[in-house]
């Protein structure tokens, strides 16, 4: 008998896995906060004998080296990956025994495309494939994007993705479970698909890499690639160098005077509370990155890399969860932090700042009108599916650098659902703009009578 436990890293849209028998197990693509993996092994009562990477990751900092060190596990990394730490180099066809008593072994299968060295691992029980850890190769309905390594390699890697997907379905039984690392909201996925479980047979029937000829597949894949989060540029080098252990102890406590001083110095003060609470009252100049949203992705994407960040949270638990998310993308230690409410974070005599929230119906009653600016902060691929006529388009991940491009007037900012609009509204409010955050689903825009255009 064997087990496969999924370790969700939902904020980044990724998954890690622990698989094994009664005594020993392998960890696949572990997150940096390795205590989650160690906890999963403890619950199973197994020893982690192997830690494997499918590739050098571009979207998060791996916990692989530290997990292998702490557990004494063998650390398997594709041989073609250029890394500067000790590891067991893995070549196509290599096998590793995971649990001899359970007849479990892991077989390496070269699947280049997401990266040149990408390797999938087939979990075999008594010689029969039962699952394949596909990392950023074959995902649910799609494949990992091929443009994260080097622009000159993108088309070559896209073609390699097509070939690798076909190799997987050719060599593995249709009932083999497909267990990817990316594709659950991760920007490492070339597109997003529905569902959380799949098999080789299901992918053979529906995956775009397996239902289209290579030229059509590559053309569509390249045409559909979206913006790359800016922090990805720092993840590969960090992983190749071998990340340091994490420190999740509470940061230094900031009082109201220190918060004000950090804002005055141009540092980032990030309020983790939900957007409704933030809009109602916050420290002037602070930014709203909701703890319950894609905190790590968007904060790491927007913040100038290396700039000190102070976190404001409503509770110690919220702060601890945010720290955990941020270390996964290389924001290792907040400069300071505080918990409570704006009343605790403002100096005596200071009043909280606020801005209005609205719906698309509210916007319809005001637009078009002189002095009203509609700002769309969705990505370009989203806007291509329809936009409010007359709106200005500045994706949220570019807004902090392009505030001067927002026309004068009362700015009504929207996204697809409200989270990014609130983030953008906080950036605009901190810059002194009169802003209204549209906290509504974009699907409601046309229903309210707003003119929606389709390119």
C-alpha cells in the first residue's frame, strides 16, 4: 500500500506532495516552510528518505535543501540544473527506492519545457506506475509556461513541452494519477484550468498539448502568455544558490511613532486587514494587501525588491500567517510589525484616512461624466474579454510606477472581483488621489447599463 498526501500552497497556486509506504516517504517540490512537510510525515509515522525537485523553481523559494538537511534525506535535483550546493544529480531513467517493504520506487523521466532540465518522477508500486509528479510539465488541461528562463529559448521550450506531454501519455498507463506542482492559480501555468484531480487518460483526451498539433499548440501557447511577476527574477537565483533556513519568529514591534517614521522614510507599511475594514479607516500612506488574498504574489510583485516592509495585522495569528506566506517568495523578515486597529497605529491627534467603496451600479450612475475616471487594473488578458467604455487601463502590478498616468479627477478603480481594486485604491489614496474602490464582480458591469466593449 502507498499514500500520497497533497500539501496545498494556495496563496501561490501550488502544491507539494509527500508520498510513501508504511515506513519511508519522498517529499516532492517542498515549500520553504518545511515544518508543514515534517508535520505531514509525523502524522503518517514515516521517515522522509528522499527530497526531490522537478526543476529549479521560478515562482517560490524551495525548502528542499533545508528539508533534506534536517531529515537526513537524499536530495535529488535534475542533473542539468545549475546549482551551487551538494545534491544527488538525477538523469533520465534513474530510479530510487522509496519504501522497499511497500515495493515503492521513483523513476526519473526527463520532461523539458518549463525549464530545459525539468524532470518528472513516476511513482511505481511493484513496477507499475501509479502516479507521476509532473511539476511544471503536464498540468491539468495545460502545461507550465515556457518563457521563464530566457526569451531566446521560449519557442524551443514550448515545443519541448509538447513533446514532453506526449512522452508522458505514451509511456504511462491511462489510469496513472497526474500530480503537478503548478496550475492551481500559479502564474507558472500557461493558462488556468478547472478541476483538482486528473489522470494520464483524462489529459490525453482534453489537454491542449495533446489534442493539437505542435505548431498550433505552440502558436496558441505563445499568444496566450501573460505578464510575469517581477519577483520571479529573484526566485531562480535564490534556489540555485541554496536558500537559507527561515525565521518565523515574530518581528520587532512598531509603535505609532515608528510606523510614522518608516512611512516618512519611504518604506512600505502594509495593512493586512480585509478591504472593507481598510477602506473604512487606515493609517494614511499605508497599502492594503489582504491577508486572505494572494498576499505573497502581489506584494512580492509590486514592492521594490529589498525595500523594508512593516506589517499591520488585526491579530498575531494573521501576522504569523502572513510571515509564512512571505518567506515562500523571499521576503524573509519584516522590518517591524504591529497588531490591533488603526487606533493603535496612529499617533495622538491623528485621524485615520478612508475612501469610499461602491458597486458597478453606483458607477453606472456616475459614468460617463466630466471629472470621473474609470481605472481598470486587471491584466491585459482579462481586459481582452471586455472592458468599460472610456476606461483607462493600468494593470495593478504596474500602477505604483505609473501613478502619474492616471488622469485628473475622481478615480473609480475596478478589477474582476474587488481585491486588486482595493489594493490599487490604497496606492492611489496614499498618493493623495480622490478614489472610489469598486468592490464588485466585473460580470455585473454590463447588467447595470455600463457600456462594455469587446475588442
